[in-house]
């Protein structure tokens, strides 16, 4: 099985993703940050949209649902919370599967940023669409969940194969790197940050990333190592998350 992913920038710092199952030619978009941008990408690729996979309800992830459904007839799939924007045709949660032709997506509970946030994982191709749960060198803010919920969600993601390609939804990496360097002196992080700053100077994306790279350098995943004074890993994560929330660098 082969899944082809087409990534493109939209809004101020979002990424849109189109995923095509090569066996069937069926196409999904992961989240709908900008309906017009998604339609332009579909036209440029010569693809027809059949499925919308929402990770969570926020408007920069589900705001284009109604317009795209009206234009394409695509089926909307997502957690129940997406009803706050547009009613999904199918509600999914942890342990469910979604088929795109021959591509099988596993639905993983990754709540914390929002309570019902989910990730879509294609095990055959080792591809994960993580929305706003995990970022390159970062993680989502705790708008609805708490540190324990988000830490548990991040542990589910780090349990995926190291080679998993991680498509996160925002280009936040340079800002995340500046914070990471303020709390972690690891040489691998310094080297990666230099590469990130250079890539952004060239106008290049820093997404996707991999599970292995995040486990090695992401301060939120390394929180128990960075805060050995806090015995509970979730509490250590919470301390690092709070430090990022107050970081002005």
C-alpha cells in the first residue's frame, strides 16, 4: 500500500494535507484550515476529494468542512467535538479505523489540546497526522485538557515506530526551538536547531518530522529528564508546558 501526501501552507502558519491512496485513487484531506486553498491544491493535482478527516474542532482545523462538503460531497469523519463547527457524517474515537481505499487509518486518542482530539495513523506506510498534539520540537497548548491527559497522549504517539513520519499542522518549529534551547543543553538539540533556523531562513518547511527525531530532541517528550526534581512524569511535563506558555524569547 502507498499513500501519497501533498503538503501545502495556508492561513498564517497552518499546513494543509491531501492524502491519496494510490491503489484506489481516493483522496482525503486532513483537517480543513482553508477550503479555498484545499480546492486549489486538488485542482493542481487533478485529484477529487472523497473524505475529510478532522483531528479536532478548532476553526483552523474544521472551519472549511461545510464549504468543502458542499463543493465536493466529501464525507466528514472526526471526533464528536467537531459538531461544534459542522456535524460529522461519522464520529470516530480511539480504536476505530477509517478506510481510504486500501489505506487503513487507525484512530488514536490524543486529547489534551482539546478533550476529543484524535490522530490518524497509517501503520502500513508509517504515517501519522497528529493535528495540534505534537509539533516539531513542541506540543499543543492545553486549551481544554490537563497535563496528565496530554502526557498520556504523547506517550501513545511515542509508542509508534521510530520511523513514523509525523505531519503536524503548524509551522511553529523555529519558535519551539528557541524555547527548547532555553531549557535543554543537549548537543543534538543544538545541532537540530541550527538546521531549523537555516531552513526557515531559506523559506523551507520543517514539517514533517519523525517520532525518532522528536523523542531525541523535543523538550516536552524529554520533560522527565529535564525536570528530575519532579518525580511524576506528567507533572514534569506540565512544568515544561507551563514554562513554554510563559516564554517570551
